C-alpha cells in the first residue's frame, strides 16, 4: 500500500536522479557535500539528522522535516528523541513552528506505524 511517506520517498528519488543526471555538475557537487555532512564523524549520523530536523522545522520546510524524520528513525531515533528535537525547534523558532510541529508528529507517527507493519 502506498502512503504519502512512500510517495514522498519515490518522488524524491526520481527527481534527485533527474537532477543529478542533468549534466549540470554543480548540482552533483552540492548533493555530495550535503550527503557527507550527515555521515558518522565526531557526531553520529542520528544526531546529525536530529540537528537537520530541528533546523528544518525552524526554517519551515516540510519536505526537509519529513526527510530528516525518516532518516533519523532509520538511524535509530526514538519517539522521545524526536519529541526533544521538536521541542528545541519550537523554543528556537517560536510559535510559527507549531504548524510544522503538527506535521512532524503526524509524519513521525506514520513512519513508526510503517515500521511496525514491516
């Protein structure tokens, strides 16, 4: 069964392939830099995804929020770790983050439900 999260993943992968195969090399350079920022280093990948999530909530990018929630859960984040990350974003960003907090909790619930059904 396709969910909105599944559709998001498929669309993201399809469009990233299109962009990366466009022949415009600067896109590839940026994507490589972005990917490298989230690998294990002094901070582990899960922590980096949670940082990206908090930043995305403050910047109010729902695509980024969903991506980082998905990746953070894949890296082993718990609901409590996500709630604390959401709270940091709320404190930093203020009440304008609340609609994105609603979105984040909804997507977190969808992804955890999906994992239970696998």
